């Protein structure tokens, strides 16, 4: 049974948390995440969940408390945005290094400076190599669905890794949309009972977390750690398959939209993918063979699968809602380029930066990119590899 | 009806965002897809703000402001003096204005195209009559409901009850329900 409601993205994810009822949540408020934890805090104070909610003094403490609680043997969740995620940075690596299945929605927001509360992806991109799995979500439904699946993925005995669920600040977190809720029982059954692995609270069997390992074996430990990520796509797909059985909604490593017979294409994350799909429909009606790829599992990045899905195109634009200020390209572009670099046949690639600090991404921006790709596909000529779009003149 | 896009013009503190939410919630019936979202600027009482609705029989994938509205709702009549509420409106757009002025005067002031329709309701007066405060959002929801005909009045009233029920006294809720009804009944085409 499902219930159809009109709610904000934050409300939907808070409801998923209520249905899952983690043992421990440690959180600190930050816009635009605040509404999520504020709603969840009401579930706690109303007695609707038995979760131990720890109100801490910073995000560094929030993640530290989550790490402690997860190592102790509990199912643990938190949430954050922007500077909050940045402040967690050093502890993120500890959570993943300890293989703790913590789930953390990241409500994407720009980083300071200048200070800005609106959406872009610089926060999560800054943590992309922290060893956390990242699932990205186009809308409130996907944020809700990904949150539920995230617990199963994180807790899978083959991987045991922390998961971030990313969705766009304000655009999704604070907008009301129609979504389908499951009955509580369905979610509880899907997520299942938490199975701790090497819990510290099992005092009959004492163990250590976070030992010192120097030149003798650190290298080997990290190699072993990197091997774990090879199993992630398989687990993500397995969980998606089970999820489809209860929801009818299909999830994969990424979404392909009109890509198979396409000549030109766009790669784009989160809410802007929806706007782009509507514009693609308009162009398809005019006979233009354009398609889209929307990554869902961004970390670990499914290089082989994404490369194979894009290699037949003539021209491809990767749209980044974050810049990497290293004199190179946006972070998503770098990964897409890496996924294609070893194919003989591959599209001409361009990178466009859009929507920083909440700048609206409008249908005409998508149309502008499609027009440019048509020209590139026809002439083989590229005016500039990387450019900001939607800039006020 | 495939898709209706609504743009609301109001001022912070007038309940415009709540009105857009209530309307979206009411439109859920009949298996529709809905969106309601404000334009997030600095949130100050009295500052001009916009809010949007999309209502569609198909999945709504577009996640950006409405720039070519089918319906424009002006909650605060003083905004007409300072901003162009007609910007981007479709040639057959419907304008619903909270005003005590004559429709002919408003039509001239807004420079509406002959193909665009104008609806006027004195929502501030209705609000003061019904619950003693100049909060025009409830009558505007009623008027919008009448003009778009997307859902029946009963469904909207149920949603207002649900949305206001958590925060307000029975007296305020009853006043708002009456205000929605009167907005629905008193809106006039001109």
C-alpha cells in the first residue's frame, strides 16, 4: 500500500527516517538541511520513534558521535549541507575507513565564500573521495527512495560502507511535490533488522577500532579497502531490484534517457536533469537525436558502465553544478572524461558550469547547450572546452 | 488539462506560500502531479515575493521557476504599482487580482491583452469580514479554485481545514473556511 502526498523533499526524507527509526542520530542544524532534522526531532519528542537523538555543538561532533554510535553497534544516521559537510571532512574518512554503515542525506548547498545558502554541488563534490558511497536524487521521490535504499546498501555485509544521499537544496528540499509514501511496515521489512558487525558493545569479545598502522601494512590495508568499492555497484543493483518489487520504480547506477539512438548527449546530476529531459522531449519532437545520462551512483563512479553508455555519441556536454578550481574542469566532467578516454570511438566533450549558488537552471540553458552540441556534431569544431552558462552580463 | 502553471505575487507574511501549498495539496486528488514552491529570497515581512504552482496530469520534471504562467494571482494589490505582474504571461493567461477597484480600471492599468482574462476579488475585505485580519490568502485560494476549476470547492475546504488545523483555533479555521467560500463565490470576471 502506498499513500500519495504533497510534501517537501526534507519532509519526505524525515519521514523515511521515521519509518526506518535509526538507533542513533547526531545532528547539527544548517540551512537547507535544518527542516529535515527539525521534523525528525519532532518525531523523537512525540515518541513516534525511539531513536536516541544527540544534539551536538557542531557537525564535526555530529559525525564523531555517529562514528562512535555506529562502532558501538547501532544503526546510525545524520544529515547536513555545505559548511557542515566541510566541517565533517576529517571524520568522513574515519567513518569510511572503519567501514561504518552510516547514512547521511546531504542537502546540496554552495560553499562559502561568498556565503550563500542556495543550491550547488560543491559541498558533496568536496567529499567525493572520502570513501563514502554517494547516491544522487533528482526529486523528492528519489530522495525518499534513495534514503530507504541507502540503509540496505550501507549495511550490506559485502561492503559495510557509509552512504550520502544527495538532493538539491531548496529546489527539492523546500519545494512541495507529489510523492508516494510506503506504509511503515513495508519500509521496516525492506530495511530489515540491523545486524551489527564487530560491535564495541559486545564486551565479551573486545576489539579495537582505528589502530596505528605504519609503513609495514598501511599500504596493504588501503589496497584491501579499495577492493571493497568494486562490490558496490553490484550491491546497489541488487538493492534496486528488491526495491522495484515493492515500489514498481526502477533504479540503476544511472538513468539513461533517450540515449541509445542519440547522436548528442548531456550528462547532468539531480534536479536539473528533470528540466533537461523536458527540453530533450521538445527537441526529439523536432527530430533531433539527443539524449541524457543522469548519474545516480556517483561514488564509486561506474566508469565502465558510463563509458559504454556514452561512447557512441558524436558530441557530449557534461553540465557541472560545481567548479573545481584547479585550472581544469568541473568534477563530473573529469569523471566522465576518464570513463571515455580509453575508447577509440568517443564523443567530442565539452564542460559547462551552471547554477552555482542557486542560479536558476532554465529550459533555455538546456536548449542553448543542445544547439551548441548540434553544431559541434556537424562541424567537429569546439569554441571552448569549458564555459560558465547563465552568467549575467 | 495537461499542465497549468500558476505564478503568485504577494508580500512576505501574507500567507502566499501557504496558499500555494494548500492549492497544490487540494489538486493532488484525481491522480494529478503537483508542485508548490516559493522563490527564496531574503525572508522579510512585507518584501515582494513570488510563489509558483505546477499542476499536471503527467509527471512534473521541470524544476525551475514558472516564467510563462497560465494563471497569475496577485495577493497584494499594491504590487501592481511596483512590479510587472504580467511579465511572460501567456496570451490566454488568466489574472486574478485582489482589489477593490473596478475591473476596467485594472485592465487598463495592467495593459492586459484582449485575449487575457481578468478576475477581481476584494480578498482583503473578505478576510477582514471573516476573521478580522487582512490576510487575503484564503479568499485568493477560493478565487483561484473557481477560475481554474481544477478541483471542487469541498476538496479545497478540506485541505484548508487540514493545513490550518494544526496551528490555529477553531474560530480562525472557521473564518478562513468562510473566506475561501466567499472568495470562490465573489470573484468576478471583468
